[in-house]
């Protein structure tokens, strides 16, 4: 199994990578705003890409394999993705205005992400790994590489 890609392992690592980018933004926003802005931009595009991967590839696969779609776990995750998007757009607006006073918005985003990521990492990702074959997971990873940047390199809430 070590040669096969595992959804939970890959996506948890991406969560960690995104968390580090956000921490870099927070650490630098009052001392080196240009670097903080760059970290935030990378975080924003990375998180948007992560959400596209989940909503376009992972969630439909899980729904197909389990027969659960409307009102199920993925419906909750999609709704939370919209809330997360609203929060990071609020921070984005402050970054665009070069206003480092985004602590309240950051805390709201971190609260949402903490709860959301925990549900994905403890329940959804392991479930996807259980109900899918190695071939299905490999297909997901291949398709992830072909999603055009225009799908996630979006600015200002334009979807």
C-alpha cells in the first residue's frame, strides 16, 4: 500500500501546507506586508484549488461509491466551503486595502477551518480511502493535475 497514493495522507499534507502559508501571512502582515500579501495570495489560490479538487473530484467519487449525496457529509462540506470562502474574501479585502487589522476575520476563518479540516481528516478522507480502489484514487490524482488554473486562481470572490 505504500506505493499507492492515499487520499487522507495527501489532503492532510495539503491542509498542513496551507496552514503554514496562513501562519506566514499572520506573522508578517505587520512587519513585511509585501511578503505577507504574497503568502496570503498563495494561501488563497491553494485553498481554492483544494476546494475545487474536493468538489469536482473527491466528493462526486465518494457520493457515487456510497450512494449518499443530498443531505450527506459532502453537502455539509460544500456548505462549509462557501462559509470559508466568505471569510477568506473578508481577509482578502483587507489585504487589498493594505490593512493589517484582520485579526477578527482571521480568527473566524481559523475556527471554521479547524472544525472543517478535522471532519475531513477524521471522517471523510479515511472513508474515501476505504470505499475506493487504488485505481479510482489514482484517477483522482491524475485528474487533479489537469484542472486548469482558471478554476482556482480566482480573485475577489469571482467564481
